[in-house]
C-alpha cells in the first residue's frame, strides 16, 4: 500500500522567507501526489497535484512542488512566505490501480511578521 | 466553495447515542470519501463509495457504517458513541479515478459528552 511521510509537524518562517515543506512517499507503482492546505475551521483545499506529466508542478497561491523519483520526494516550496500562508499542509498519495488516497500527518506552517 | 455540502455543521450528543452525518457530492462526482480528523489521530481515511458501491475501506470502526444512495449523496452512521469519537468528520468527492483530486466539504464537528 502507498503512504506518505511529512517531515516536521511544525515549520515556522518569517514573512518573505522561503517556505519548504517536506514530503516523502512510498509506493510500489508510480504514484499520483497531491498537496492540500487546510485553513482553520475549514475543509482541505487542493494546492497542486502531480499525475506523471511535468515533474515541476505549479499550484495556486505561488506554491510549487517537484517530483523526484530518485529521492521519492514531493517537497512543497514557495519563494516568499506571506502571513496568509499560515495553515496546515497535507501531502497525499494515490495509485493508478486504486482510489485510496492516503494523507500525511500534516505540517503546520507559522509565518512570523 | 468546493461544491460539497455537509450537514449538520455541528452536532453535540451523549455517549451511547447514534448520529447520522450527511454529505452531498459535487455535481457529476461519483465517488464519496469519509474522513475523521482529530488532534491525536490526524486525518484518517474511513471509507470510500463509488456510484453506490463500497470501493475502499480505511480505519473505520465496526460501530460506524456508511452508504451512498442512488442520487449519490452519502450518509455516515456512527453508533454507540464514545468520548473518543469527538472529531471533525469530512466528506470529500471526486470523479472517481485515482488521479482526480478530492474536493472536501466544510466538515461536521461532532462533540460527544
């Protein structure tokens, strides 16, 4: 079965600094990978997804992620953090041969002024 | 607005009781997923239905059950409730293929007293 591991349950950055949220996946077949964001008291919202096309995926709100098969990673980055980016971020994986999406434990991003 | 609706938004009940949570998927989506989110367990996949049939099962307790109706709305039934069942319950929907992102509803917050 597939799984993802998010390194770091809490990440704190200053406004304007680089955001890097780490995600490593495990799967026996090529995966589909997703990043979701959850703002307080809301449901999850898709930021971006990788479905075996370009390895560098651009999402909403200036976020992007790069699929690296050799490192089994799909880290999320944003060049310059904004206060509004403070939220919880979830990495998720699914496989072509099942519809069972598995989520990581989440990383809470704090942005300091 | 994701297009996924969940009712009720909040539910307060007592231990031992039974409740039903309702979800209406986005128009055109055939798959419905249920998740439980709590502070200690994180986001847990419970169960998936596709076009009325159970497709995948996650960490769903035997006291919990779900179904998807011909009009594609879904209900999650929680019985013999315990204090530990207090959580946010999310419904998500997708077209039904593993590379399709899931769209999340706003959630139902269940409090068991």
